C-alpha cells in the first residue's frame, strides 16, 4: 500500500526475472481485471498490478483527480518499488493513464500495449459511456449494478467531477509524443472505443502495430483470450 496525496493506493507484485511489466486496469476494474492473464503469461518477468484510486482496495482521491494525478500516483508506486524500466499493459481508462505516462516519463517505458484504449475524443456522451462500461464490467467480472437512469446520479459528487475531468481530456498530443514500440489491440465489435479510435492511435503513434481481434468487443483481451495471450507474449517477450 502506498499513500499518495492522502489516498491509499493498493498494488501487488509477483513473478521472476529482471524485467518488469505493469498492468493498468480500466475504469471500474481492479487488480483482478488482469490478474489471471498475468499469472498465466509464459514470460520470465516480474509483474506489478495496481488498484487505481477509488477501485479495488484503493481509497477514493481526496481531491478531484484527472489523468495526470492517476499517472503521478502510478509514478509514486514505481518509485517506492524502485522500478525504473518496464512494459505497460493497459485497458480502456488504463490506456489513458498509459498514454499520458509514456509521453511524460518517456525513458521509463520499454514497450506499451493499449487494449481498447480510451484517450481520444469520443462521439459518445459521457453518461451513455458510463452505463455501458458498468454493464460490461458486470458481465465479465461478476459485479452487480442497478442499471437505469439513476446510474450516473448514484455516483458520489466527487467521483462525478473526476469522471468528467478524465473523459474530457483529449490525449491526442500526448499520443504523438510516444516513440516506444507500441501494440494497439482493439475488438472489432467494440462500441465504447470503436475501431476508428484504434486507427487514429495507429497514425498518432509512429512506432506502433495495430491488431483487430475478431469476435471481440470492448473487453477484447477476454472475448478472444486465446488469440490475445500469445500475441501479448510474443510482443513483450521478444
């Protein structure tokens, strides 16, 4: 547990080897979102999985956080563990943090993986995005939410402000600054971060490769796990 800006940030580490891989979950997720994949990867690496503040066992931010603050919290955890170089595996909101982090702390990141990543301006309204995201989390991770018009209003006023600050941040300029080898993976049926966003990211990030997974939606790494897993192993293991 690491305290940053008055917020308790929970994380775990495991694995062997000299090199590190850091997993960043999506909005509403937790360490559990990537834990199964990390535990089953056939690579000789050490892993760090974090609960972003307000999720999992981490506490809610004391102030209104945006992408920058989440990235700084991650940096604090990495500094505590004395991790100076690593690969990032990120999903959705985690991709926002990964894009910002990699553009600012350029020398720390070896390779970057963006899965169904958010970060570019969306055509979809925020409230609709929030409801769809919660529904998919319930489907894949067994969480329960009372779906309906009260979803957004049920959030704390403080977290509403965080949500709005985060989704209104366009990371286009940050993406252009990324130079490290980057694997962009999107589901062909993703309605939350559609394939057109993946193609934009591909154009913005020079040293990047785009893979569209068949029969997969916003959680493409789960929908098409058996194609995604070797793809990831080859990229970070090579």
